[in-house]
């Protein structure tokens, strides 16, 4: 059973109400916040910060976890919010979690792309990937994003960050699934992540995606060359992969990308950013699979993402342990 007890994929309203409920239930450990910009369809985008004495500003380092840049990748939001439930449920029970809440701030934004997710999860276009950019320079009108003629439009938020924007592995066509946008950070949803990371001490970041059972680290395209942090970056990626049973590799070994979250965040801040690609072969398999993604299915499949996520949070407290 997942930490929240859920047995079906959340809809957008469930993410909203669950985060609000956690903030109410744990007022000293959970602070809800709203990101800087509403989505193109004018939805507020929310996150929660989890730490001991959350209302005290104390400079603890941040582990940031993101979900649902890509609308159809439903498990990416589930795993993000379930880790929050787990930390809160097991604070004072599991000493690793008690230590994490003592020494780090863990921040969750489970739904980076609410408009796309709503279309995929609720409005029937399950394979939606991008946001609701229909025409550059204009906001979509009500219902426009869901019209069948517009469904292939949109900016791929994971090509819209400024790191190497305009380079290989992204498209300049608005109907391509990897459309990079009119300019770097043209989209409010990617600017939200930019603003948050720029304002906080984010030392480790996981952006959850599906699928391929991978732990990906920079560089995102081969031409960028190795990062100066390769030794510690690889060490942490390999340690997390040893827990969840995924392959740990350079992002470009999957394929070249530019403008992804860590293509910006790593080079902008030096914080170690990873893309986790969950699951073997589906963007959103039957919900029962999410339990396996979280807790693992036994020795051959590793221990699941729970222990990998704990390592990531611990890495913000003691980075040297990974070198
Ligand atoms: O193409 C993507 O954006 C990611 N794969 S997905 O199937 N979830 O769309 C992979 C991005 C990997 N590259 C970097 N993180 N640089
Ligand atoms: Zn994705």
C-alpha cells in the first residue's frame, strides 16, 4: 500500500486537495506555496515544503522533486507526492527520515504542467505531453487546448529551459512533441521552476518522468562535454540506481536533448539534477504498478524508488558521502 493509501491515479483536484490537507494536518512540518506564475490556462501551481519547523527560516539545503512536466506521465506526479506522505508518516519512526526532516528541506511540485495533465487525465486526450501553448504570444481561450485540431500544439516544457536552448534534440516546430518554445523560458510553467530554483538552495533535484527505468545525469547532449562534477554526479546517480534497479547513465546516452530542466539547473546552480525515467514500457500503466515503482518488487527489481529518493535527500545533508 502506498503511503497515502491511494488505489487510483489522482486527478488534478486530488493533488490540490491532498497538498492542502497535508498542510492542515502537519502545520509545523508542511508549508504550502504557490509558484510565481499561473499556467497558460490560468491555473495556480502549488507545491509543498516539508521539514521540521517549516515556518522557521533556517537555511537548510533543499532537495527539490518535480513531477508531471509531461502530461501523460501520470506516475511521475504520484511518486512525487507519495514521497511527501512517506516522510510525514514516518518522521520519528524511521531514523533516516527523522534526520532528513531535521537537516534538509524537501520541496515537492508534483504537477508542473497542470493544463496538460488535466487534458490527459480527465479530458480524454491521454497521450498529451506538452503544455497548452496554441499560438505564441497569446493565451489560449477557454476550451481551445482540448479541441482536436489543437491537440498536437504546445511547448515541450522539458525543452524550454535556457540550458543549451536552441541546440540539438529539440524542435522549432510548434506541433512537434519536442517543440522548444518561441524562446528560452517562454512558458510560465518552466519559468516557475526557474524562479524557485533561483531563489533557494537546491543542492539536489529529481525530475520524475516515465518511462525506461533510467537514472539520467548531465550532460543532456554529447556535444556539451563532461561536467566538472562527473565524479560526484556519477557516484550519486549510481548509488540511487543501485537502489531502484535502473540503469545510471548520461542523459545523452538515451538521446540528445537541450533545454531540459537539468540542462539549465545544473549549469546555473551546480546542484546535481537527475531525470528519473520510471517503469519499463508505459507512460501510465495500471495504477498497481505505481506501488511497485515506489517500494520495489524484490531483489531483481531493486528496492524501489523509496530508498533512492531517501539517498537523494540525504545527499543534500552530506554531499561528500557520495564522492
Ligand atoms: O525527452 C525527454 O524529455 C525525457 N524523456 S520522456 O520520455 N519522459 O519525454 C528525457 C530527457 C532526458 N534528458 C535530460 N534530462 N537532459
Ligand atoms: Zn517525460
